[in-house]
C-alpha cells in the first residue's frame, strides 16, 4: 500500500503531537495536587493508574502511527530521488 504525501505527513505529525500532549499530561498528572491522583498519604489512586494506562496506550499508538507516517515520507523521498548510475570502475 502506498500512502500519499499529505497522509504520510499527517500520520507523522499525529505521532509527534501524541507524544507532546501525553508527556505534558503525565507531567501534570504526576504533579497533581487536587487529591485525584494521589491520596492524603501520597499513594497513587485508581484515577492515577487509569490515566497513566491511558497515557501509555496513547504513547504506543502514537508511536506506531508516527512510524507508519515516517516510513511513508521516507518511501516518497526515496521514490523522488534520482537513481545513481552503477559505478563500473569498481568491477574487476
């Protein structure tokens, strides 16, 4: 299957965006002072674990989608690059 240039770039951008958003979210979750993520003793709550699991799943999906986009962009660039002629001087 061949991806178009806009689709490849969109998938790559989505992968980068996913990492940016979820890293920010995990940082904010870790520093949460509202009592949702950590109880009074400082132990993680169910809210923390569920949202951390969502973040990890999103990291994995964002990475997979970004890799697909990256491969599409790389394939399009390889296809557009002019082919180099074979070097006949190295043959003995």
